[in-house]
């Protein structure tokens, strides 16, 4: 992602990390203006709490009006490939910001209205061109709090006492986050092999010849669950 929207998301994530902003209590929320009713229902059906989707910044991108190219140009500025946005029936779609282990926006995913035939198969999601696979950590788990040493605030994702979950897909990870599970998301089942990751940037690389049901990531957690 790029531009002012990314900076706004980074600033929002920073406020959550440093405790300057907290979510309103559950049960006292107005419907999110950034999401269509259809997308709200989709996230609710995925067992994602409203607080979790608002903290991440899910957003509906509406269908371009006649002569108005701004929705499509915005997605192009994020690097979303043309095959995923060239037709009006690709809209309205869902943009999903992705955050690295340090809490900053590192990428995004675009979910068009319906899956698109591309490269011989139906694609439910599109990622920015030229962006390497990244680890995704919901901003909730990179918020600073007091850990083992009261004088040294740390993130949940850093705390060895916090159980760590690793799963495929941002929405599944956000469902786990809604259940109180500190979770890392991998984008795509092709990452379910041996994983090498840079913990600061969140960049990952995989060995497709060594696929398995487990994954290795740089972590000091005493308990790791892959699902």
C-alpha cells in the first residue's frame, strides 16, 4: 500500500501500540461506515469481532461510477494487478491491510466481489505486484504493554509467556484474534513449507520442496500451535 491511506493506518496502529487509543466497549458500537452491509455480514460469519476488523482497517471499495476512476486508481496505487480490477463487476470488493511484526502496514490483499479466473484457476484474492510474501500480525498483538520486566514494555508477539498461533489467511487469523489468540497469518498455502522469515520486516521465503503441515518461524514462545 502507499500514500496517505497507509500513513493513516500506520498512525492508527501506533496509537493502539502505545495505548493512546482504545476500542469502545463491546455492545456500544455503531456500524462501521467503511464496510458495506454485505462485507459486515461476511466478517461476522467468519467469527471476526467488530473491534478486530475496525482495528485492522477492513474497507469496502465501491464500484466506480461512470467516468469516476478513483476506486480503480486507488487500488492500482496499492499495486493490485489489473486482472483483478479491470471489470466493473469486480466491485464492490474488500481491501484488507496487512501489518508486519513491528505494527506497520507492509502490504494488503484485495478480495473482488466474486472469484476471477486467472492463470488457469479461480482467484479469490489478489496481492500487490512485486511484493514478497509477508508475515501478518494483527495490530492488537503489537500494542506495547508491560511484560516480564515492568520497566520494559513489550508486545504480546514478543512475550514468551503468550501462546502463539500460526495459520493461513488473514481472516482466519483475525477470527483467532477475536478469541484472544495471539496469531501470525501466512498468506497462501504455498507458505506451508519450511519458512525463513525476517522478524523486523516480516518478509518470508519458502522451500516448496519441503512442504509439511508445520512451519518454522523465529519465535521465543514456549507454546506454538499451527493450524
